[in-house]
């Protein structure tokens, strides 16, 4: 079984400040890991994914995440927040050997950016 | 890249009616489609997994007679909410897994459908 925990359902940062959204996973084998973003009234959009290549993954809009096996973490970061980054972010895990590639999602973190 | 088109994006219906949501894979064949539901202030919950040409596999607690899923072709899956009630109001999202013409495996989400039952 696999699971994902996102610490903090709400995170508030000032514009220009560092964004750090935390994600810890549980998996019996090295997983594939994903970060998705959902802007208001829109569907999910893939930010970045880790699939056993480089542990530091760069995504769209300046986001990146680092896979740390020893910490079972895949935290999402961005050096400088923009107002347009305000959205809900979901971390997800899938089992590489799962033919269905079913995703297990974390509870989501709502990012608020203050001017 | 692989695109999944989900329609309608918004639908409002009266209690007791049925609503159909379509999920189409564009430019690739979707061998497996997943249907998720997002409850307010909560995360996405997988409802069911469907493979083309076979019956959908429903997650525990999801009523298969209430949420009818059809995956009759490699490019189309439909979710029908039968006899909808206000508690069925939610955001429904599909995702499709398949292989592009390039041979790359893809897993892509639709834009979601917001259902409001009055």
C-alpha cells in the first residue's frame, strides 16, 4: 500500500518569499512522485514528476522538488512566490509496477500569496 | 502532447435527473481511465478504474449503480450520475493512461467537471 501526507493544509507566504510545500510518502518500493497544481475553477495541471532519474526535478513556473529517499520526502519549492502561484497543490504517488498507474493523492495544500 | 478533453466543464441539474460526463483522449489511445471526485476542502478520491472493453472496478464505498462508467472505446469513457441528489454535487475529474504514437506512456488529466445538483 502507498500513502501520501502533505503537512499543512494551508500555507501563506508573502510575494517574493520562498515557497515550501511539504510532502512525505509511504511506499513499499521506490515510487513515482508527482506534484499537481489546481488553479481556481480549473482542472489539475502537472507541475513536475520524479520517475527514478535525477533526484532534483525541475518543473514549470519555476517550481522544483527533490526526492529524498532517506527522508521519504518530495517537498516542492520555489525561490520567489508570485501572486499567480496562489492555488491548491497536490502531491501524488504511484507504484512503478502498477500497470494501471493509479495515483494516490495527498490531502492538498492551499497556497496563499500576500502582496 | 497528450490531451484529455472532459465535457461538460460545468453542469447544473435538478434533483432526480441523470447527468453524463464525457472524457475523451485526444491523439492517443487510453487503455485505462480513472475517475476521481473532489469533495470541498478535501483531496481527490478515486472512484473507479475502467479498462477499455471491460467493466469498471469501483473503489470501496462508491455505488456502481449510482455512478455508471462506460469505457466502450479507446478514446472515450463516460461517467453517468444517475438520479442525482444535492450530495452528489462535486468536482469530477478523469484521467487517461495510454500510449502516444511516439510510444511514450502518458497519464493525463481532464480539466474536470463541476456538477451542481439543485
